C-alpha cells in the first residue's frame, strides 16, 4: 500500500515537473527587449535623447537615403542629436535639434516633418548601415540601422527624390523681344 502511494506521488511529481519545467530552463520571450517594427531602437547610453524605430529609406543605388525615426526629449532643455552615418573619413555627419519635452518624428509627413536627408552614403536597400548616435553628455552608441526602399506602400512617400538642380548658363543668353504683328481688321 505504501509502495503504491509513493509511486503515485512520484508519477504526479514527474508529470508536474515535466509540464512546467520548460519555464524553469527557457527564458520567457516577453522579458526580451526587441524592436517590434522595421527600424531599431537606440540604447539609452547614447545620451538623454531616446531614438526609436530608426531606419533609412534609400534610393535603388543606395547613394541617398532618408533617416526616419522618432526622437524623444523628455528633459527640460533643448538637445541636439549628433549622427555619423557610415564609418571612417567617408562618414556623413549631421545633427537634429529637439525642443524640450517634445517628440520629433522625422518623416511625419502628415504634420509637415520631413525625414533627414543623407547624401553620399553607401546604403543599399536590404543591408544595414552603421550609425553613431550621441546626445548631451552620453557616450554615444553605434547601431546597425536597417536600409529599406520605397517599394512598400507606407514607405513610398519617405523615399528620397532627386533634388532639383539649377543650372546657370556660362554666358547670358539673349532674351527674345516681342515683335508687333499685324492683326486683321474686323
């Protein structure tokens, strides 16, 4: 009788441990931080500004791209986010000023906020580009930012467009002068 009792307790314990043991050994997916969108989030050590969902929408050859991101300034002073896109002497440097207690959404076209245009970069769609983000007295963070193209409907308005070029002729051209013409009498 005691043997049956001990055996049933052992089987019950094995069933309980077997069905709940996964939670002991495997990490819970809900505790892992990740970027739940096309872009990436920049870690807090980049400075007091928080950069969320950063991505680059580039043209087909990857020479021009638009940086799209939400930049949150939850401080009481205006701050500047400094960026270096690429590495070495060919890095493209830029900066964005964010007012105090505001969120600046680069690429929020509905509210008139254009994305940050980056010329002369090497950002082929489908790749990632190293971007260094730094603000305030933060040490900065180097993040691999994904590069997309405007093929998807919601990214199409964010794709870079060729800038209009103004050409000035080397020599002034003669301006045609109007001539009088005879009009038939009525």
